[in-house]
C-alpha cells in the first residue's frame, strides 16, 4: 500500500505540472530533525532485506549490503549477518536467520512475502533493542501479533458483511489485543527482573499546641478546645489561661 497525500473533494481539471520549489524548514522543524538524528545515532542500525517473489513457493531474500552477492562477497556477507544479528540482539547467525524467517512468515499475505513489512518489523525490533535470545524471540512475537491486529482491524472496517463475521473477527481481534498486552507485560517483567518499584513519599507536618487547639475548636466547639487546654502536656501559658 502506497500512502500519498491527496485532496478530498470534487475533481478539478489537471493543472500543468511545474517544478516544485525547494522547501525551507522553519527553526522548529530543524529542531525536530536534529532530535530525530540524535535519537537515530543512539539506536541500532536496523537490518534491511530485499525480497524477490518468483512464485508462491519460491522466495529469494537478500540482506543489505549483500543484496545480490550474498555468499559470493565474503565481506558484504559478513557485514549483512552482523547487522542482522545486532539488530535482533543475538550472536548466532543461525538463530538470526531463523527469527528472520519467522518474521517473513508472520508478515506474509496471499500475495506472498512483503518486503516493506519485513523491513518495518526489523526496524521495530531494532527500536526495542533486545539484549538476549529471550528478548529477541519476544520482540519477534510482539511484532507478529501487532501485524495480525492491524490485519483484523482492516477486516472489520472493509471485509465484514454479516453479524457472524463481525462476531468472529471481533473475537479474534480482542484475543490478539490481550495477547499483545500479555507479551508487553512479559517483556517488562523479564527486562526488570520481575521487580515492582514502589515510591514512598514522607510528608512531615509540624503543628504547635495553639494551632491544634484552634483546629479542634473549629471542629468540636468550645468544649473540645477546653479539653485540650486542660491536658497536662499543654504549654504552661495555656494552662494558666
């Protein structure tokens, strides 16, 4: 699916195409670009793939930068495998290729594997920064569940015609949403070691006897204030009064 800006309304006659002027970003927009570039420098570079779908059973997947020379150019192949393993938080090349295969299967549709969805999945996982095989597998599962959620949301909006279809697709969507919530909770608990942090704030209030007598007197009347005055621990000035 290609998303492009479009005008909504009546169709007008096609205007002659003129070269677009160079856009000049404002200061606030330049600041946004700087923040994004700074964040990008702190993130892992996500791996990218190129997919050639010859038929339903024949799919070729190339890793960047060894797009067409994978296995032939040793240096390019080494960089490609290192980038894939680093993006997934793994060391093993075999484990990295297995998770990549799972991503391709999870994001495939009737037309076969989707290069855009696979690269988007790898970018999501790189943003999560998995640190070990458990986090890598959880990240792949979370991304797969997220794509299924989007698929069922699309079905509810465009492909449902009867009440039973609405119930079935809505039920699956609810299960997927709960699964995703459970996966994110499992990720959080695993990453934090299952610890629950409780923040306790201490507040110290200092009230002298005179203020306490006034406050109690306001609630309970003169009798309550009088009882406080008669207490043996009250200040000497109040007892004499």
